[in-house]
C-alpha cells in the first residue's frame, strides 16, 4: 500500500484503477516496489528524490492520450519525463502519474526538405547520429545525453546557436497531446498560438510527442575541442577570450571555463585537481577555415593541454558529456550577458578560486549572432539582447556537501548579477527559483503565455513545470 497526497487529499494509490490503465496501454505501468519503477523515477540530478504514484513507459502517442485521459478521470497529477536531464527535476513529482517518454526515440530525416522528425523521448545524440548520415544537423544543445523535448520547450542553446538562433527558432512543427486528450499539430500554419507558446513556454500546454526540426549543412567533420592553461594565466586568457569573441565568425562558438582540472589523459597528472582556465571552441564551417580560426587559441600563452583539432560533429556534441554524468548532485545559477567586461572577468576569477568541489565550474558560453536579429516576441524565449550566458555550475557527490556548494554558487551569482542583461535561461533554473526568475527568463511574454494557457489548458492540468497559470 502506498499512500500519497494529491491536492490536499490522502489517496491510497493502490486503490486507483491502474489495472484499468494497463488495459488501455501498449507500454508497461510500473508502481512502487518494482525495480523498473526505481529506475524510471531516477533523474540526472541526484538532489531530486521524488516518488510518483506510478510510471507509464509510453510506446506511442496512443499511450500518451490514454494516460492523460486516465489522470484527468482519476484527478491525479501528471508529470512528463523526456531525457530527465532538467536540473530542477521537473520530470518527476511526488504522487503524480509520470509519463516516461524514453522508449519513443525514433528519428526520420528528409534530406531533400532538410527536415528531421524526432519523437519526444529522443536524446540529442539520437538526432545527431541520424542527421549526420546526410551531413546535416539540427540546432540542439551541447551535451548529447540531454532530452530534446525539455531542451526545445525551454528554448535551447548550443554550438549552432550563433549561426541559427535558439533551438526554438528552427522548429518547423510540433505534435502535442492536449489537456482534453487530443493530438494536435502546431506550426506556423496550424494552431499558431499554441506553436508560439510551445517554443519557450515549457510543458505548460500539453505532452509533446514529436518535433520537426529544420536542418543545416554541418559536418560530418568540424574543428573543435579544448585548450587549457594554469589558473595563474586566467587574467590574460579571459582578456584574450573577450577580444577573440568580438571578432569571431558566426561559424565559431567560444566557451571560457574555469574549474579544477579533471583527471583527463590530455592533462598532466600533476595538474589533476589543480585550478585551470580553458577555452573550448567549435567551428562548424569548413575544416580548413576552422583550423585558421582556432590557430590563435592554440598558440596563445603556455597551454598545459590541447585537444583542439578536427573531429566528427557527433564527437564534438558529446565532448562535455563526461563533465555531467547522471547521479551527481547539481545546483546552477545562470544569467545572460550583453558583453564580457574586464570587471566581470575579475569577479569570475575570484569566485573560481573559491570553488568547493572538483567537479564544479564557471562557464561563459558565446551566443551572439542569429538570435539577436529576430524580433523579441517571435517566441517566448525572447532575450534577444543576450550575447553570452554565464552558468555557475555547482556539481558534487555527497549530500552532506550540499550546503557549502549551494552557498558557493549563490554567492558567485549574487556578485555577477550586476553584469547581466536581466535575463536568464529557463532550462538552467533550479528548483528553488521563484516567479521573479521566471519573469527574467520569459519577460513580457508571460502575459501572452497565460492567454495561450487559458485556451489550451484552462484547468491547469499540466502544472509540474515552470507553471504559468491560465489567464
């Protein structure tokens, strides 16, 4: 017997007719006590430890429709898990019926139309592998194990953002199961208001089952990787980064980061655990142009490690995976930046020296380019004045270290907010962030989102998210 509280009512979920739900589904239903249940409810951030009433592993859209209808009929909260990579753990909620989309990972590529259609359980790596067969790529994120659904619903940024904009700027259509159990297709030609809301408004309007992405000629070979220097050279490296970013072509994306050196084979053993500064670069034009563009990075200062070279695009997309494994504890703070200022660099160096965990980092990711030329209200993501995103990434292993690592991230963030545009990235928001931070992420679009919510989910069925209440 498993008793949970839903909307203030104590419910023995063993009495809820899950046998009836099983009869409607092709995929399995897992309940507490089963090994598969424990596996499904576990998400990337180990700080999240919530227990849904049951988990449905959807095998197709019909399973999603049946599950939404069942949840409404039985007044059970719904949560939706794509890749489970969201730092706030929005995929799982105590007492909810969790829809696990991870078995829906089909990708179909139309190379002539340059469109990829991907099911909502796909990870970025799934899409990259299929599109690269044709020398094409979607403008997705930069960790291959991230789910595409959450990434896209929150905006999406990665190595191709400078060339093509937010991920949502490149979406051609979406299939979604709405609160009343209907499957609808949203695009610029169909249900335009819903399409607008889905491209940044999160999971507020339904369960995403499929996404159509525009594709671009990228790869299969790019120039990318990392060059690292000892932290003692950080002032010079960050000034170099600042100047190079100002003139970099759109094909080149630059990332500056400071952290304790990981035990990577390309770094000297005596440096493992010692503070370093690094520049990660990815050039997605021709390899010849890429090598010319990154040459100044490779020749700067006295690097202690250099793996900046030609490599496959899929390898580039997974280069950071090892820095964010499932099962660590994560706490982030992020701000969009309009520029890199010398005073900002000084502050970042100061807080990098205070890092409390060998896994934590301070990262500045370059964004400026295509997104800045699009109207602010083109999608809820907005933030068209962003040219960089600062992400203060706390990462550690033991629960007893929570306090010290969270405090470090919050202190660094408090000092660095002075350099922000005032905006932030909704996908980097932790579970303790409130309405003010949602406003920082979505801005004036919140009012219009509330109207879309009133049209498509007036009873707020979908609320285990960065919730937008119906107008």
